[in-house]
C-alpha cells in the first residue's frame, strides 16, 4: 500500500491534478473530539484506486481546488458510516460532499445487519484482518507516527474494493438512489439547529418539570448552547445536562445555594454561576401565560401503544412488498418521531419544524399510501 502525506501546497496541487477526472473517490477523515463542541479535523484521506493521499489540514494549505472536486456532482464520494465525517465537512469545508455513498448503510439496506463496523466489513468482504489499535490515538499530534499513517491510509485503501463489491448488489437491487438520498437526509439532520426556545424539550427528564420550572429550563438550555458555540465547548463542559433539570427545579438565588445542589460541581459554578443565576431571574419574571406547557411522553398518551403497533404493521407490509429490511424502512425511533410530530406539535410548529423521516426522504415514496392519515 503506497501513499503520500501531503503537507505542502505543491504536493496538494499535484494530487488534485491526479484525481481531477476520477469518477469515484474513497474518503475518510480523522478527527478529535475532546472538550470541543465541534470535531477538530486532523487528517483527510483520499483514494481514487491509483493515488492515495493523506492531506494534513493542520499544515498551511489552500484547499480550494480540492474542495471543488468534492463539490463536483459527477464525482461519487464513498465513505463508511459518514455521520461524523459529514459534521467535519460542514464545519471545516462549509459544505457536505455530494453525492455521497455510505457503505455501512448500503450493507444494511442489503440485509447484512445494522451498523457493521469498518473492520468487520473488510473481514467479511475481503477476508482481510485490519489493525484497529490506532482508533483512539491522538490525531492532532505532530509528527504523526508511521503506524498512525498506515492505519489512516488503510481506511480508504480497503474501502474502495469493498465498495466495488457492494455497488454491484446495490445496482442489481436498484437501490442506488436510496443510498444517496439517505446520506442527504443525514446531512440535512446534522445541519438543522433546534430553535433556542425549543431546546429544553430535548433535555432528559424535562417531562418531570412543572411549567414554572420549564420556563427556567428553557432559559438555561438556550444559554448553555449559545455559550458552547461561543467557546467551542462540548455542552456538558458548560453545564452537565442532568444538572439543568435540578437547577430548574430548585431555582437557587445565590451562588452558595447553587453550590449546594448535589452533583453541581464547583468548576461549573466558578465558570458560569453568575450566568446561571441570571437565567433563573429572567425566567422568574416570565408571565404565567407564557410558561411552557407541561411536556408529555408518548407513553402518557393512552392510544400510543395501539397506534405504534398499527404503524409498525403497515411498515412491515410495505417493507416486504419492496424487498427492503423493515428496520431500514422505519426504526422504532422513526415511528416515534412521526407520532410525536403529529401529536405534540401545533400546526404552526409543524410548519416550522423538519418533517419526520417517514414523510421526508426516500422512505416517503414507500409508505405514503400506508401512512396517508399521518401526512398532515
């Protein structure tokens, strides 16, 4: 396996010319996610079947021409389980390479099981054991070791022959467009940002709170994310999620009272205590008429179990008719997403929220007749 590490502009320019007219590129990224909100990109691997390069984004490089190739809609970009890679590109490049072929999802679509890891795929399809000992390595260190570079190069070197085997079965089943559309859906969902005023609804155990408590939680959840974005800190390094609910319940009015809440750490109070107290005071003057409504779980709706079972039966029937694995057509989470969207949101909220996966993606074409009553 031959590859080059690209750390100069001349090396990158030469590589771009080598891959410029290639119809298929295998791509991977290495990144670190330590205390930051966004992944820190450390390496971009690219293989066209002939030229394999490891591009060092920490070097002083202009990637404009390389990005243009990844933007080219005539070039198929092949990745394995690219959800986090999509986030890397959204943040670092400002776009997501499309069309994008996810080999992990393609295998799932072909009935090979859920979330097959890269090493498992390579063993299954190529009968090659690959070394995964560097998966937890520090990719931001420089210089990178030969072992790190070999590991990174192997990810795309083996990805392309796996793709060659998978694409034959995908084309025979006429599933190519589904694979491409699924990656587009993942990118859409990664790019969507819940409005500040609705963030509190996604906080674990928020359903336990009363309306006055929810008004505090609403302020805290929005403040936490905005600070995380401003400081590029992971959310839980600003304030742990379970502490949000406890603070909203207790509504401390002083730093000492805040410190007395179990599990709230001194470092959280020292860094953000004053801001937290301001959120509480802001929520306290909110009129009762503007309090959030109590949150309901799906299991709190008497008809939930019967309705979920009915939808699942319809999905099962549609999946069998189309030859698509049932769990690919609709997971339990996606069924719950559909029910929640209909039952929990007002018409105005639905108009301003992303549609559920079952009503927005390739899935809709397969289930629209069976789920007609849910497409409101």
